[in-house]
C-alpha cells in the first residue's frame, strides 16, 4: 500500500530492477527533513531505516557504471506514517466492576468499557486485547465498549488506540478477577417415621440408625402406645444412593 508505520519504518525493503552486473547504486530517501542513503546489493536488493520519517518520502537513485559514469533515476514515493495516536484509554473495567461473578461467568461474552482522553482521529480504532485475542471496540464520543470472550480465570485486559497505518498509542491495562462460584445447596434425604411408646420412669428414649450411622441424636416421644397415640418424626441427612438399612434402638 506504499504506507509504512513506525514498526515497518525500521527496515523498509526495496528492489532496484535492471541494475547492470558491473554497476553500483546508492539510493537516497528524504521526507524534506531527514535524509537517508542505502547502498544497493549486486542483486538489486536493499533496505533502509526510515525511523523518524513522516509524511511523503521521495527516493532517488544514482547508478555508477564500471567506467565511472553516473545516471540518476527518480524512485517511487511512499508515505511514512510513524506518529502514534495521542488518545489513550482510561477507567477501563471488565464486567463493570472488574469482578466476574458466577452469573456473568456463564455468559459467552463479557463487556469491557472505558473512556478516552480525546476523541479518535480519522481512521483510528480502539483495540481491546485479552488472552492474545484482539477485539475492536464500538466508540461513541470518548466512550468505548467491546464484547470479549468471557475468560475462565483472573487476568489483565489491555486497551490501545491504533491508527490506520497500524501505529499503536500508549496501552492501558486493567486487572480483573473471577469470583468463586457459589456452591450449590446440598440435596438432603428425608426420613419420616411414626412412633409411640410406653412410659417407664419418664418418656422413652431411642436412636435412629441408617446403614449403621446414628441420625438426629437421641430422640424421645410422649405418644402413649397404650392410649393409641402416635407421633410423626422427620429426620434429614445425606443417606447416599440406593436402598438404606434403617433401624431403631
């Protein structure tokens, strides 16, 4: 696309066609402020560091023959866009408060929101990076929001403003945590039985065992068996699966 950003400008590769076997060549590049030269290899290939260049960059070539004669050629003009955007993200939050709770963790995506220090320039975009995946944010004025894939564990999200040439401004990072899941309530088994007893020096006491394990401590009943009375007692616990062996003693 004949446009180089700050990273690409560090090593701009080029090729000179139709360079004679006995000819040497030197290429000159300038943006009107800076000037760089590069010697062309015998195969016509060259590279130049245009760091610091910005705007339209013209090139020219001086070819020297084996007899010392020279000829000049005007090269291709490129554009160096090496200035990063000035706008920077702030007040970045994941899931609103930086904490992904148990309900939010079930969602496929999670919002990342924040504000910008200034409005975006033409062609600028807000890029949200999480776990190696970049997501473009929607921007309204100086506010932005992006829906990123919900992470499994705690980590850090990074937000940068990137221009059309690919230059990234200063990045802003925000940490987030994942709340411990709320344990599901235990499912209890229920045992209901009816008892009565004959009193002797007070109400009778008894114990209930399920698979040999005492349930509910020592129990008592005031229901008189002789009078035809009964009392319903309910016990709960985790008795396991399958049939249980129950006994009263």
